[in-house]
């Protein structure tokens, strides 16, 4: 089988082969570890490898020779309406521990299925019914039709927006659910979303420079750049096996009027008029708010439950024998903080008590922090400065004799 190994075809061939290799590795890892994100990422990697295949084969002159040409035209390599929802469901599996793919989710893939049906009709029409080249009489691959490329770009943008909304919701729920939210930065997830944005920017840039997608010679740099990005996503996704510890089903989307906006997890809140009204409604729903505040405080101060480095709002709700949502509302309204900040404030207060008792002279500062429930140095330093406006060392010099 003749394949012209020139510079362009050879470079894309390398990425194509690596795409198939990482598809296999991710699929194997996903099945063995029951890792849903890996399974979705393996599917995306396969689609990316297929995406660059027509240009790789085009630069190898397969599209200019038969029988290759007549076969390749009817293979829908570029699944532009399938890649975006796959990326979106990868994000769903990455952020939401409770995510289960349901039959209703198949609607997201209906446009891709319609295009596959369209491709099948073209094949049946030309090869079986007419037995002549009719639909492809113009000699152009339908994957590169302008309407299809534009539709694929629009789909990618819409699913990027949905993925960013998922990430924002994940952050919000994490800070309302666990006391170690600062350690769940999901750096890989953020890098993945940035790469997702770069994929779209790349497509937009080349749409502007050269909207005619069937011109092989002028698209090499786009496909090479795309290959580098998808290779980065595949290899980084394989190396960073992440599992969410929060469930989107456990708590409402906004609890009850908080919304974080800081990517560095130094969460600050703004209360709009509508949100303030929601807060009043919640407060009316908890007429015994002060009683619940006292119960939460007693559990923290007497039982020192904050010393559990993996403390979650579900643990606290079990101790109080109530629903997690109510505990979250009590903390939000009663202490004007989210759960993560509230628990870390108690940990910081415990550290300060130990510092004032002189324990830093016989124990390391990090050791004291761990005793009080912190699980990393960076989280301890960040929380201490957030609640005291000083670093631990600055606090000791200024306040501890």
C-alpha cells in the first residue's frame, strides 16, 4: 500500500499513531480502574486521531490515487459534532462523582448521528443505488463543506460554555461540601479547559485566515498545531488520573446565595438584591437559626471535629442528625461563610491557641497545623493569612512572645 513519507505526512502520521496508542492506553486504564473520565478521554483521543487522518493521507497522496480516493471520500473521518459532547461528558465525569450516563444524554449525540446517517446515504446512493459518482461528482470531501465546519465550530463553542459552567459549579459545591477544598484545585482540569479554549481559538484563527477547508496545502500548520494540542491533552489526561470527591446531586447549585469567582480559591462573595431576598427566605425557613448556630459551634469547639482533615458537610450533618443542605444554610447565613472557610477558621483559631501556649517552641509549625486538621502546608498558609491577614511566621513575630 503506497504511502508517501514526506515531511508533512510523516509528522501527522507520528501524531496519528500516538493518538491510537493513547486511545488504547486510556481505554485499558478506564476499564481496569472503572475510571469514567479515562473512558471519555480515550474516545476523544480516537476522534482526534481520525480528525487528522484525511490530511495525513492527503499529504501522502492517497486522495489523488485510486482505489484509495473513492474509498476515503465516503469515510466520515472528521466527527465535528461528536467531539464537543464527548469533551463535555469528560468534564461531567471529571467533576461529578455521581455522574451516570443516562438514556436522555443521547440527545447530545443526535446531530452526530444525523451526520453519520447523511454520510451513509451518500455512500449508498453512489455505490449501491446509482453505481456512479453522483454526490461526489465535484471531487470534494463532504467533511470539508463550509456549513459542516461552521456547525462544528459553533458546537465546540457551546459545549465549551457548558463545560466552564460545570467547572464553576464544581468549585462552588466543593467549597460548600468539604473542608479541604483548597487542595482540590484540579490543576489538570483547568489546564484541560485552557487547551479546550485554545482548540477553538485555533479553529477561529484559521477560519479567518483561510475559510476554504478543502485546500490541503494551506491547512498543514493548523493540523500540526491541533495535533500538538490533542497530544498534550491525551498524555496529560493519562498521567493525571483525577476522581471527584463531590456529588452534584447532594446539594443545590447555589447554597444558598454564595458564588465564588476567584480562580485562586480565595473566595469572595457579593450579595445582589435578589440573592439577599433569597437569603431572607432561607432565614425564614430556619426560625431557630441561633439554636442551630450554637449546636454547630458546640460540636466544633467541644468535640474538635475540625481536626478531621477530610471533614465534609455530610460528616457534620450526621453528627447533628439533619440534612447537609440545612447545615450549609446555617453556616452560610449564621456565620456568613462557606463550609470550607468556616472549618478552616476553626483550625486557624486552634493553631493560634497552640502558638500562644508556646507549642511552636517544641513542635514544628507544620506539625501543629496537621494536628489541627490541615492536610497541606500551602492550604495552611493560605487559610492562616486569609483569617489573620498575616503569615504564620509574621503572626508569631508580632503577637507571640
